[in-house]
C-alpha cells in the first residue's frame, strides 16, 4: 500500500504552476487513465491483478473493461505493464455529482480547457448571486495521507489566491457553507465527521476530495476505514484524483454551487 501510494505521489511531482492563463493541463501531472485500444482477455487479467485499488475491472456482459476514476490513485502500474493499451493523460478527470458517474467504460470525461481565472470568476459571480457574500469552507481531514491537504492549502497561496473569488476557509463547521472532506473516513473519524456535518448549518454541501474520500482509495473498505465518506454523510460532489489539482478543486466548487442554485437552495 505504501509503495503504491509513494509511486503515485512521486510520479505526479509539483502541481502548483505559475502560469494559470492557459489550460488545466500540466506535463508533470498524472490526471487520468485512457484506453488506447481495447485490451485482450489476457491483458484484462494482467491489468486487474496489477491495479492496487481494483480501479480497473472486467465487464463480463459485454466483454469490455471499465475504469473507476473514484478509485484510481494514478500509480502508473497499468501503463507500465500495458503501455500499448493504457495511456496516462496529464489532463484530469472531471468532478461529478454522483458516484457512479466516475465509472467509465471507454475513455474518461476530461476536464475542460477553461483557465483557472475564468473558472474562479464564474464561481465568484454565482456565489454573489446566491449568497450576496463570501462562500465559507470548512476542510475536514477524515484520515487522509495529507496529499490532498497540500493541494487544498495551495488554493490560499499567492498564485491561486482563492480568496479573491469570494471564498475563504473557516475554523468551525458552524460558520461553513461547504464541507471539503479528504481521506477514506477512518473508523476513528466516523463519529467526528458525522458530528461536523450535523453542526454545519443548512444549506450545506459536502464535497469528497480525492480517491480516498470518493471510494476509500488505497485504503479501501477495511476494519479501519469505512470505504469513502458517503458511507458516513451524504455527498453532493465527488472530485477524483490522487491528489486533485487546485484547478479541479475549484471546478468541484463550481459544480457544487451550480447544484445549490438548481435545487433552489
């Protein structure tokens, strides 16, 4: 487990980039897995066995292979054993409103080419329209490795500077509009996470950040973990990645605010 996690983190490298005017793409980033061709039966078995989180799985009904972006930790083992079949793209997979939307049966829906500034400005307008004030976020670590926390912290650095879009982090869930949750929701954090959710005033939005929060990730569903935060609290938006980049985090926030507006909250 530690070996696979370290391989993914080291492979991704530094994700804070200085030029935010272009696309979401970064050459150093492992963002999503794409099938170049349909794998053979032998290749399917190899890919299933090599994947440490079982993100790659065979579908017997139509003799195809599926990919669960909510489980993928971008370790790169699949590409190493089947480079003619699997390609790892630097463009990340999109956040979704439902867990099953993270499962692909061909190629993933990759993030759009919107620059960070454009996403942030669009988000700011919707926040002002809906709240007439700033959006308050409470970040909750439910047992993560802190990889996602590093990217969340980057949102507040001088490069990304998320506060200029009317978004700030708060110390108490009682002051929060959004819960940004990382980690697989360990058994020791289960009660704390539930109480944090209950303490958050309505309307409240919960965002699962990273593969661990989406599915349990490399930790899975074990005696020590719950296998994803949606086993503990309702989740409104799922952000895949290990870890997801700051741009994708802002995309997830935009999706969450859109959901609140459409639901008339």
